[in-house]
């Protein structure tokens, strides 16, 4: 019965989606299929669309997680649930595989959407960038309903010499509960960049993604931009564990907290290798009755590990507002310009076109608030 | 038409402390006034009070601009009436690109591009390579001054207020800043108030009137180069005993 229902839900193009779903998906980065190397869409419980653009056939694979597990028996042995265990049931998710040596110039996109009121969407995702592959992934998670919950587990494998730039955009409602869990394994000479943008935060969101730099010369960067309003409560952390020789890590967080929101921003760098280096930067501005608790942690387990951090939290500097007012902006316009500047996407290392797109999403969301 | 700016009996306090006392000061249309004064004499406070920077409370007197009483207007309202100010120590704003700041100054939307003419002006100020940098972040002293003047010129103000445009900058920057300011003033017939400590800018900008501000009040008015010459010879200590003290700007 369930399978029959899944079949019925399948679509052959994003333009078949109801307008309100498509519009909400666009707000979290869903682009025209022509501008993407491939597209995945999960609506509520099921993967309803997965397609690789013709130009990139043979370079990558996109499918629902359940289908991938059926197709490739070896996934279970080598990858699936290797970084994050668990034996619970799940409602599909995405499987993205970038083939060895493939250079995927256009971004791949995955959209997770909740339309059923009260749904607990539980998904498992798996992303593999095989040896020497180079790709950018943009995922958007959002909803059009109330009282929903989103539990996403994502495992990343960035194999030797591969580069994976993963950007996740969240847009929730004030009654949504969200629990994303993710882990990345970064091998020799590989780079993993994880960007997280949360523009419309949930009632309750907790996440603490981690990257393990196991390989020599491996590198992991986390960049988080959080815009938190109303009564939202966020607990967002990132962790980089440096096991490989010459491995490097960086965590940058920018948080704007307004209203009565409460934000905990964690960052943890663990230097296990004597030739490892990492830096953590956490900056926050707050207005109204908002609260920010920044918790940077440096754990050096090896004498040669070099770990550093800087953190600064406070209200928007009055002298900056005055400066912009002296250029003709009202106080509100000046505040807004400073917030926009603070949530600067150029820290995310995206290619120019994608950066402009993401910047546009941030601008649009701030404009609608 | 009367003067572009008329300040009458202006007294100003910050957090209850009197910083300016009974200031009288006019700027005629198309003319440039210079304010001299030692460190801590109240020059920047006077600019902040004219502009309506929050915290500077006018406790007496009036400020009339272009025939309108602007004493209690907010900073942005004054700017929109046509007063442009270049700060001595502008703050850095992370994430805000100089290019976008210039668009704001030119009253453009962020999606519009700067015009050829505006880009050409930025080029003359040697700031083309700074356009996509965060405003004032890691700018040298000279770059900050050039950026300030460029921003103000793009606002096309009727009155320019420049706080020490010539301090901490190299010789070439002073020549550049001075000649661009003078070119703008000559072309548009706008007026200016220039605060200067050492007077270098006066080699490139034609100034009509000067005043010495000390201990929060104006000690004298006179021809700018004469006042500057006197300060150079006798120092500000000479102003204390000068017979010109408290002479009104009548000549």
C-alpha cells in the first residue's frame, strides 16, 4: 500500500509541484533544473523526484536512499550507518554519489519538504564524493504546514583528493522541531566545506555536525549563518576532529539573534595529530531580549596541534548605525544593512554564481521579515 | 537669501557635561569656512552637534539650514536635506562592501550599478581596487580619508562638513582630496566647513572664513590664512591673549 502511494506521488519535473510548494522550495535554494547537475526532491515520506541532468550522466548518481540500498548491496558494508549508527526506520532520504575524478561544475540540489500537518519526517541521507571528485551540493529543507518535525541523518564520505562543498539552507516555522545529525569522513588530500544557513528558525533546533579529518592534508570547514527571531531556540554547533598529519579545520559562525530568541553556538576543535591546525571564529549580534551563549572549545590531544579561537558577542555597535545614518539611511535601514553585511555569504567559498544565488536568498528572506 | 547655515547661541551637552558654549557661526552660500583648534577643543563635538549625532544634546540656541530650523531634526533627516559629513575616524563595517556603501550615498538601490561617472570618480580617488572590500576594514589612513570624501561627494550635498580630511594622510592624498573637494565646490556652488589641525588642506581648497574654537567656544573669526599664520607663529597659546579674541565675523 505504501509503495503504491509512493509511485502515485512521483513527479516528472519540479514544475509539476503545487505553486506554494515550489515557491517555498525556491526560498531555500531550489533552482531551475537546467541550472543544476541533478535534482532530488522528497515530499513528506517519499522521494518523489530524482534526476541527473543529461550533461552529467555518468558523472554522478542521485536516487532515494531506499532505492540505493536495494541497488547497491555494498553500501551497507562500506558506507551506510558507518559514521552514524542506529537501526530505526526512516522515510527515505537522498543518496548522492559523485563518481571518481568527476568535476561537477553545476550544483546538485536536494530539497526536503514537509506538507502534512504534524508529520515527523525522518530521513537518512548519504553523500559520497569518490576519489578525485569535485562537487557542490545545495540542500533546502522547508515546509508549508504546522507542528511538523524534521529528523535528518546525513553521512558524508569525501574520499582521497575529492572536494565537496555542501550548503544547507533551512527555513522553518516557529512551531517546528528540527534535529539534523551529520558526520563527514575526510580522507587524504580531501576537502569538505559545510555551509549552514538558517533564515527562519524553528521553535526548537539542535544540531552538532562533525567532520573527521582522517587523511593526510585533509581539510574541513564549517560556516554557519544564523538569523534567529521571535521565540526560537537554537543550539547549533560544529566539530572538527583532526586525526591526519597536516590536517586543517576552520569553523566560522555568524549569529544575529533578535526578539526573545535564545541561541547556543558551539564550536569544538580537537587536535589529535601533532601536525594539525585549526581556527574557530564565533561572532554574534543581538537585539531586544535575545540571548547568545557562545561556547568555543579547543581540545589539544597532541603537543604540536595548533588550535585558536576568537569570539565576540554584543549588540550592534551604535557608531556603525550612526555612520550609515550619516549616509542618509534611517535607523531601521542602517540596522538592516549591518545585519545583511554581517550575514555575508562570501565567507562560504562558493563559486560566484552560486554565491550570488545564496546571497539573493538571504536578501529575499530578510526583505520578507 | 540668507546664509546657508546659521548657528545662533548654540550650547551643547553630552551626558550632562557642557562641551560647547554659545557658539555663533555662519556659512555663506558658495563659501568655505575653516575651523581651527587644538586637540580636545570641541571641533568634532561641534560637527556632531550640527549633524544631530545621538548623545549630543542641544541645550540652547538654534541651527538654521537653508532657511529651515533643523535644530531638532535627526541625523538622517539632516543628511537628506543636503548636509554631507566626512568623519575623522569612521568605523569599519564588516560584510558591507565599499561599492554598496557608495550606492547608498548615491541614493541607488543595491541592485543598481554605479554609473560610469561614479566609477570614474572612484578611480580618481585610487579606490577602484577597494570597491569589493569591507568598508574601512584594513584600510590605510589615506584610504579611509579618500573613501570618506568620495562618499560625501557622491551624496552631492549643499554643505560639506569635513572633519580633519588632511590628518594622517600622505602628501599625494592631500593634493588629491583637496583638488577634488575644490573642483566639486566650484562646479556646484556648494558650501563647506573644514575642520583642520594643521591647515595643509588650505593649499588646495579656497577658504573664505576661519574661526578658532577653544575650550568649547569660539575665540575669534578671521581670514583663514591669516589665522593659520598666527597659530603657526604663536601656537594656540597665543589665542588666549590675542586681541582679536571674540571678534565677530563681521569683516
